[in-house]
C-alpha cells in the first residue's frame, strides 16, 4: 500500500515576468494550453499525494475561489499569506500542518519528472532534502549545483557568467523530511534557493536527482512559450470540432479551442483560446487567449496576446506580451514590449 503524502505548491508570487497578463490574474491561473497552469503541477503528482497546500499572497481570493469550484480529486487548501514569505518562508509557515516526508513544487514549472522514481531515490539516499535536477543549455539563470555521487556539494543561485559550476540546474521539485523546517527561520521572508539549499549542501544532507525528458520555467515569456511547445508535442495538440479553419494553413502542432475562426497561417506551436478570429494573418509560436482578433496582413510571432485584444491590419507583434483588452493599431510594430490594455 502506498504511503499517503502531502505537497506544497509555491504559487504566491507577483508574476512580474509575465506582466501585464498578471495584472488581472495570479500567475497560477495564467492559461497554459487554455487551462490554468497550476493544474499541470497538480496532475503530475502521483495519487499518493492526497493533500496539497497552496500558500498565496498576490490575488489570494482568485486562487481560493478557483479551487472552491474546481474538483481536483485531492484535498487542496489555499492559504493566505498576509505578507510574502519567500519560497522557504511559505513552507516554514505550514510547519504545523506537515507531518512526514512531503513534496514541494514551484508553481510555474512544466516537466516530465518521474515522481515515483524521484521518491524512491530520496528514500534510498536517506537525504534530508532532495532536489530534482535538469541539464540546461543556459544554466546561469537558475540555481546550479555540483554533484558528488548523489550529494549536492555546492548550490549557487544564478551564478555570474564564467563561474557556473555545472549545467545541472534546480528544476523546482523537491522532497523534504520535516526536519528541514528547522533550517528555515520563522517569521520572515526566506529564500529556499539563496539561504536554505546552500546551508544544507554544506552539511552534506542535500541530494540531487538528475532527470531527462523536458523541463521549462513557465514564469517568463520564453519559458512559457517553450513549455507550450513541449506540451503540444506531448499530446496537447488538438482542434475543436466547432472551430472553422478550413481556409487556414496549419503548420505543425496547434491547439485551437471552440468557436475559433481562422483563415491565415497558424503554427508551428500555436494555441488559440475560445472564440479567436484570425483573418489572412500569420501566427507563429504564440498564444492567443480567449476572444483575440488578428486582422488581415498582421503577424504575431513569439508572443502572448491577452483576452479580448486585437492586432490590427498589417501590424506586427513579436517577442512581446500584450495585456487583456489591448488594441494594436493598424501597421504598428510591437517588438520586445509589454503592452497593457
């Protein structure tokens, strides 16, 4: 019989890297393949994880209300943080609720981690804490580790160029024994990555579990689009039966929701929310949230376009995030920008 487990999902940040989308919604509820991205974290947890805590500061009410209405098949408790407590402080604040080995997941990570294998590794090594690791091409933007056997001997958060100790990065999935909570100072904001992990590594009680497959931090524009591509390539592509796309050219994997009408070129790696309208335009490696209109001659590339927004005739949107309700006027070029509605 499987031992029951608890998990904590860290999802309370401001989502500044995805603004202006996060002006109107918390990061946890930003759509990914037309569903709140936090659901992908929950669904990757094994059935043995039957109780989940989600500490939230920013837009707590929206996250609470969502889980009051959405049945995940698990007990999910959304806990309000009156003040932001950081990635470790949020976990320490739950010390009276955590009673055995528990999982912690960053709320904006999309991956192919084999959780049962990770748990088996953690128990075999008898580590106080285990960190899932992924080999990244550009590791300097993440926490980077040095491994000796299963042990992490050095943990450096976002090392400066030229000082990167390896290409193995913190993948944002952890397994902890409750004794880890003693290493986190109560009553203040504490960073797991900058304060807790380096100390555990120095004590020799932190282990690392490298895995292969796919992984992306969906909390940035590039990471979000990479996560979208990964999910599309792993069973997420589909075209709703109510979508009218007979006159469109579809290149590669796409997800087209109900009520969409398209005549232009879509793909590769494009997601359209419900009721989008794409005229004779081009949309590549981009996400259009619900009710977006892209008019004739326009190009959208490497971007996210918020709900009820429009991209006018012959306009270009590239490497940008367009907020809800924004209007990109005829012929305008929006390159590398954050444009609020």
